[in-house]
C-alpha cells in the first residue's frame, strides 16, 4: 500500500513539473507555475522521506534529513529575498552549481558503496562485478555534475565581477586534452582492479572539475546568458543520472525536463545572437579582443536635456522603452513604470521592447519589469517590436547597449555582426540613457549613439527617470 502511495506521490510530482514548466512560458502564469512545481517537489520529498523502503527498512536518520532541509531552506529563502535584481544572474549560477555538486556527490556516494562491497578483491577488475550501465550512470553523473558545479562557480565569479576573463594561446587545445583525459580516466577506472578504483574515480572527478573551470574561463561576458542556460542543462542531465541510478521517477523526470529545457534555451539564445554554440564556446566573445576591435572614430554625439526630453515624450503618440542592464543596476524599474503611467495619462501609447539576450541571463528584463507590475501585454518580443519601430515617435533606451547596436547589421568586422538587434534607429527619435559613453558588455562602441536622430541623456537611470517624471508633471 505504501509503495503505491509513493508511486502516486512521484506521479503527482512529475505531472506538476511538466505543467509548471509549461506555465513558465507565459509571464502571466509563470509565478503560479513555479509554485505548482515547488508543491510537486515537496510532495515527492515528503513521500520519499516517510514512505520509501529498501529491504523492508525505511530511511531513518530523520534528524540529519530535516536538519539539512532546514539549513538549506533558511539559506535559500534569505538569499532569494535579499538578492538584488542585478545580482539575480549570479544567484541563478550559484544555485545551479549547487545542483551539479549534489548530482556529483550522489554519484560519489554510490561509487563508494560499490567500492566497499568489492575492495577486498584486489586482483579482480571492477568490470567483473559492476554492470556497465550502472557504472556509466554513476560516472556520467559525477563528470557532468562536476563540470556544471565548477563552471557555474566561475560564471558566478564573472557575473559578480570577482573573476576576470582569462585565456591564453592554445587554451582550447588544452581544454580538449583535459576533456580527453577525463574520458580516458573514466574508462580506465572501470577496466582497472578494484583496489585502486576509488583513487581513479576521484582522479576522474578532479579532472572534470578542472575542465569545468577551463571550460568557462575564456568565454566572454556577452555570452554569459548562453553559458548559464548550457550549464543549467548539464545539471539537469546529471540529476537525471541520479534518477536512473535510484530508479526514482520524479528525479528522472525533473532532470530530463531541466536538461531538455536548458538545451532548447541554449539553442534559442544562440539563435538570438546569430551564432553557433561552437562559436560561443571557443569564440571568447566579449573579451579584450572585442574591445580592441570595437575602437573606431565615430565623430561627435549630441546630448539632450531633461526638459527637452520631457517635451518630446509628452507630445509623442507612441513611445517604446528598451530596458537593459543599466536599468537593473539602478533599480529603476519602478520609476520606469511610473513614467509609463504618467505618459499614458497624457494619451501617449507606451510599450516595451525586450531583446532575448538583454541583461545577464535569459528573461532578466521580463523578471525585472514584472517586479514593478508592468503589464505583460506591453512587453513585446524583438520581432514584434521591430515591426512597430517605424511608426514610433520616441524610443527611450535605458541602459541597453549591444542589443541596439546597428553595427550588428552594417559592420562585418564587428564581433556582434549578424546578431539580431532591436531596430530602434527606425523610429523618429532615439534617446539613450547611460552613465557614460563606456562600451557595453561586448566591449565595443555603439554606432547608434553617433547617429543624427540619437540623443544622449547621461546619468543614473533611476534619478534620471525620477527627474524626468517631475519635468513632465510641470509641463
């Protein structure tokens, strides 16, 4: 009876994961989808703790189990509540890395169990006692989980500014050699005698950790959204290996969903940047070379005052707002929403143009604006927005840079050439808010800033928007 109830718990958990993931595809249902999947996970965890049996024995060790849940729950809750929107990508990377570490630890524990069962038979081969399928599941979980953990920690360091891009001549060859060593060590572990198997296993894990670090180190900052989604898919695959290992349906389903979703998102991110995954991984896009290539004589730019900006926007028929990382840094999403409502009260149509890779992670701008209660109907994807820019009076660019750079279409020498962008230059007027003329995350200058119809409005996004609201109210 208990087994059937546990199976039902796993079934409910799996179904809620699938439905929750589907609901995440729409901003209006994303919050409820997340809560639904979390509820399914809670049911699966409680069911496992109290109903799972092996050889007639239940889990036990409840103090350790609930102690771990309590500590992890408190840390996770506090981290999620206190994190700023600008630091959200770092938190996602760190939490994703913890998932990879858990999957790797599961594999390590299970391999240790196997080793203890056969360690006295020094002259025998591990392959004589352990089925190939079981070993493959264990070693795959260990390697992929380790790569995900190490890579995610480097991604976290890069996004938080604690780690700089690092590359050297021939690094990709070194990375390939380390990967081959990882695979060779994995095979050698299975084909060697039981007595040394544990040492060889941890050598494999250690090499996988080194590869995870080397794998992410040379990748430039502008490619971080792709790297985050790719590492997320790695964690999902590693978790699925644990599901195979324990014959746990809900763990298997969750891992497969995360792995598949992460892979699809990675493909979509690459498509949005018009680049192949191979190019992302070996191109070091956004590094120092890109910055050097982006320096050229653009001529002069022109500035606009707050009062002139207020007049232009107040008497416009249609205004588009393009949010970027600068908006997140300034925590200006609420002021932006207030500006939107003020303009609408004057009869101005206001919409938002969202580029797929704006910010530091997929969906960063959507989450940022949702926090300020911006209507989902006003968030237009790139293709929709591009169709409307030609009929737009004013485009207000708030902290976005590379995603509005016309060089992506006009300059074959540019590192971002071929990347689909928001065609804001098609509108009648473009006003760009930035702190300075410093290049964006890709490290290149923006041709848009020097076009005749573009005006620069310098300053912190939040203060500029608040002052702009005051100017409009005084008209």
